[in-house]
C-alpha cells in the first residue's frame, strides 16, 4: 500500500487532505500535536469509508521540537511513502519585539526546520516511488509586513527552498509543488462568522475544501505551484511595491487593532 504523510492532520485543511487521499485508497500517516484530534479523524474516516478505509497510522508529535523530523522518519521508515504534505502551521499578529521568544521559535521550527528536514529524511522513499511533495506556503511570502513579518518570512523560506528542491529533483521522478494560499476559512485565522461570510462573498477568502482540491490537483499534475484566486495572484505582484514609509504609517495607525 502507498502512504501519504500529512502534518497538521487533526483539523482544518489537514483533515480534508486526509479525507481526500483516504478516499483514493492511500494509507495515511497522520501527524499532529493533538492526539485526541487525530483519533477523531481516524474514527470519522472509518465511519465514512467502512471496509474501504485504508490503514491509518497516528503520530502524536510536536512538530515545533528540534528532533521532530527525525522522530517522524524513524516511525515511517518501513512505509511505502508516495506523498508528503507539509501542512502544519500557525499564525499570530504582533511585532517581533512583542512576540514571546517561545512563539517565535515555534513558528520558525514549525514552518521552516521541520518541513525542510522531513523532506530531507523522506526523499529516498519518495524518489523510489516517483512520489510527490506538497509544501504549503502563503501569499504572505511576498508580504514582509509589520505584525505578520515573521509569518511572511517563514513562508518565503518555504517558497525558496521548495524551488531549490524541485530543481535538484528534476529527472528523479519526484515532484515538488508549492501552494500559495491567501485567507482560507479555517480556525487558524480566527475571524468572526460575519467577517468570514463577507470575505467569502467578496472572494477574499476561499473554503478549505476548495483550497485542498486546488492544491491536490496541482500536486497530481506535478505543477511547480498553485495560487488559487485572482486577487491572490494580484497581491503577489503588487504587495512588494508598497514602500516602507507607507507600511510604517499603516502599522502606527492600526497597531491598536492587533
């Protein structure tokens, strides 16, 4: 059986990735810090798919720990891995100075070190199976702005190392796809129901089901990247043109709303 390794699989988009790939017959290795959430995902898949439910392996792991990637690699070393989805993420809006040390460290580990090292550790298995890597970045990779600067910069790292890895893997049978999402209607962003409804209606936010469908479709076609939404594509073009003076003005004016 071929397996998909999915991080951040206990909720949100990770849960939808798991559902979609299980329906296609892939065995699942689901990784998340939330052990109860992983058990609930497994229970729901078994109820949904019945006897057609593939084997599911749950790994309760804090992916912000320095040795997380090695621990995961040891657990899955005997699996026939076809897909790696680096989906786990976090977000906060505060200045670098005002953000606690532990939160800065956790974001860097979760978005940068662990996904990179998971790719490193699992490359031999993925290459042997002509597999797929799907890395989740963000349109914020082009937005090194106050208050979301750390999020944007970690996602820029994902953007850049994914391109390097894709080039290095050309001709190996392994493809690397990067998804650049804007706002997705998940609990990660913490918007109120009214704001979510308005953003969805205006096209400023997409449903997690649509985001997952777009990302998996691009991965399966071995595309380099996918940026769902016309406005998101525009943002990647125009966001880098905003001046530091203008951004500093906005930060001073609206900092109290963060």
